[in-house]
């Protein structure tokens, strides 16, 4: 019997891929000047307009998913007789994963014969999306829900997520940067290199002078640390040319089977801000410490 793969809308995957593979998505809201929105189709998301508004000072806020939202989506699959894997936004930056744990606890009492397996991605955007991609891959290969959980959990632990931003103000404003003292607010041409820690928090890992040098530093991280070349992910917040430059720098030394290059979705994008450029790949078991 197959099982369901479920994620949330911060996974940064196109609706065409999600629909084709029957992957259910729990929508996370964002608010522009107090009005609620969701991004249900990445294909039609206008990142230039959205990040342009943020540049102009428009107030954008986000909110975590509540347990009932998650429970409703989970129960639909459980009622159909399916086990499920949920892969969600890092508990290090959002309370949404706690909501998933609450929903699981409630539903396990109602469906004691079903398996509800949760994977805290310890990441965001394609840090989640690539885990979803692998979960779908293993499901198609016929692996069980338990086998898929184990394999994707291992990939999660080896997922390196590194990025640069134009302005640390957005991360500081929303409290998402864990070691503020290690970063220097993008002044005097200094660009902090930021990464997802082993605990799924955002930390500064280096200081680079100049944006081009920072993009080269991103590429070097991949070239030096990648171990699994099946897939590399890149997301960009209204800076597509920089994403393509990063791809070309990586391709000069590494030839992955697949690149996914996407506009950075609006929920976590509200926290990293316009001009952010992020890279995702699978390395060794200790890569998150690098």
C-alpha cells in the first residue's frame, strides 16, 4: 500500500510537480499591510512585485499553521487508509512543526493502526523541497513509509543550506538570526554568509566583501562539500541573474543530474528579504557543522 507525502507551502515546489505526484500541501499565510495571502502556485508568483514592495517599506508579516489545519489534511489521508509522511518548515524558525506534532498526537488516538511520521526539515524553501523530492522518489521506487522516513531523515541531516541577503534587517526584525553578534549588518560592502545550523536555526558562518565574491563563496561551498550530485537547488528573491551566475559557477566544477532554480516563495522570503540568494545540496553527515 502506498503512503501520502505531505508538506507545507514553504517547500518552494511548483504546483505542477506537486499535482503530478499527488503531494498534498498545507498552506502557510503571509500578510501584506494586514491582508492575508497564500502562495498556491509558485509558477504565477510575481517575485519582482512582491520583493519590490518590501524594498519600498511595505509591511509583510507571517503566521504559523495551526494544529487544526494540519489535522484536517492528515485526516483526509488517514480516512482513505493511508499512512503518511509530513515534511515541514524548520522548528528552529517557526512554530508550525509543533502544530504538526499536536495534530499527530490527536490523530494517533483515532487511527491507531495508521503511521503518521513527521520530519522536521531543519530548513526552509528548497531545504524542505528537496526532502520532499527524495520522499517522492523513494515512494515511486516502492520503499515502505518507514524506509522512506529513514532515508529522508538521513538526507535532511546532510542537507547544506547556505545563503546571502542584501540586508540583515529583515532577519533581525523577525528574530530569525541566531548569532546576531557574529554578523555585520551588510555594511561597508560586507556580506555575511548565512547557513542553516544542525538545530535548524539561521547562523552567520563567514563574512565576505562584495556581492560577487559572496556568490563565488556560495559556489565554493557546493564544490567543496557536495557528496550527492542527484540534485542541487537554488532560490532567489528578485535576483534571477545572480541565481544563473551561481549555477554557472557550480557547473564549472560539479555536474549534477538536476538543478532546481526557483523564485524564493513569499513566506520565508519575508524574513530574508529582496536580493536573497540561497543554495541547497547534500553533503556528508557533518556538513551542517561546516
